[in-house]
């Protein structure tokens, strides 16, 4: 856009005033997206907002860490889980404040059946980004697999508070709540 340009009006030959500049809109923040996710009125809207959040969380801020993470994804697809761990170790060393790096490494630990390392990485994820609903849900699934119903329910409820329309979450809560909270008489 050329600033300060005056256009001549063909009818009068006089310079017409330049149109008023469009108001600048503030970029949508991660806080805004989490608020929209919580307030979503239907599943489609919630899923769309969740996708936007996931895209934001996927960005490490380092092209090297992103490349290592992509290579780790490829290693996981090829079932080379030790290589995936090695690559994600490097990514989390490069970007220790990137919550998604720890979350992804937790996934690989879970696939390696190392629940304690997965729990540790998920807790690290949640220290960095306490609103990481996928990490809360994953932590709940791990605790559920360890038959720690109370912790599993707590994690599922934390995920639901952030993403109330998250698929299958309410079913897990409904299944665990009677065992943990008791049944009404």
C-alpha cells in the first residue's frame, strides 16, 4: 500500500482524500484460543480451535529442533523408537522450554512401555504449558493403565476443564467417577 498518495477525481480533477487506514487488529493469542476452546458451542468449532492451538504448540521456535522432531516422527513411523528418543532428546536439549517436545518424547516413552519416563515428561510438559490438554489426557490414560483411578480421573477432569468437548474424555470421566467419587444412593 502506498501511503500519502492522493488520487485525482475524474469528475472534478481535484485530488480525492486517501481512504482511512483499516484498523489494525491484534493477533489472536494462545490465551484467546484457549478461552475460545473452553467456550466453544459445538464439536466442530471446538475441533477447529483445538487444531489452531495444536499448530501453535507445534512450533518450537528453532528450525533445528523442528527438523529433529520431524525426523523423530519419521523414526516412530518406521518403528525405530530408540532413534526417535535420541532425536527428541536433542530437540528438548535445544529447546527445553518447548512443551510439545517433552509431550512427544513422552509418547515415545509410552510406546516403549516406560510409563515412569512418560509420566516424568508429561509433568515437564505441564510445568511449561499447564493448559496442554493433550498432556493432561495422556497422563490420565497412563494413570488409568496403572490402575490409579483417582489420579486418572483428576487428569481427565483437568483436560475437560480446558477442552470440554474433547472426544472420548467425558466417557472416561463417567466411567471412573463412580469408582473414585462413589455412587449416589
